[in-house]
């Protein structure tokens, strides 16, 4: 049987403060955007830049941590997986698709700030300041999603 891998590691800056909501069953979910930047020199030697925007979704405890500690502009490391989901547009009724990163862990990379949790460079998630959350329950349906 062939193996596969769906793993994403991003370092970038938050485009907006996380929006923390709760499903109808009370499960916390945080959504926010994150920008990653790429720069290179073109054939004429001019510096070119491109920004890629990513939609990030965090669940449960990780969602609560993101909602409390992350702010627009902060640099973070996000690890997770790519997921594409579909939904019906409320205005047109057309089926739309959204690709997002479902976060498994997060590390705040900006230096110490007032009231922020301490981070160290240990190897384990607990000692590195990383936060993680389990996957949504297998029985969770899209009806439980607040977006």
C-alpha cells in the first residue's frame, strides 16, 4: 500500500486577530489569516516580492490559545495539514471551495511580550512553547462548523 503525507509547516505573520467561535456543540474553533513572503531578484537584478495568504483553522485547546495570545502582525510557526472544503454561497447558492490549513501546533516566534507565555528551545512540544489540539471528532459534521 502506498503511503501519503499531508504536512504543512509555515512561518509568517498574522493578517488579522484570530476570530474565536464555538460550534453548536460548544467546541472552540479559531480562524485567522497568515502571510508568508518570498523575495528574489529578477533577470535585471531588481528585487521582487510576493506574499501568499493562508487561511488557518485551529480547534479545541489550540483554538483557545490562538484566540488569547495571537494578534495581527505577530510572527508564528504553524504546523498542520491542508484541507479543502466546500460550502454553498448564501447569496448565490453556488457551491464554493475553500482551502485552509488545519493547525496541529503553533509556536509564537516574536520575542517576549507582556503577559505572553514563556518559550524555550526544547525538543518537545511542551518545552518548546508549542500548542496543539486533536483533530475534530470523526462524527463532527459541517453543520457544526460556525463558518
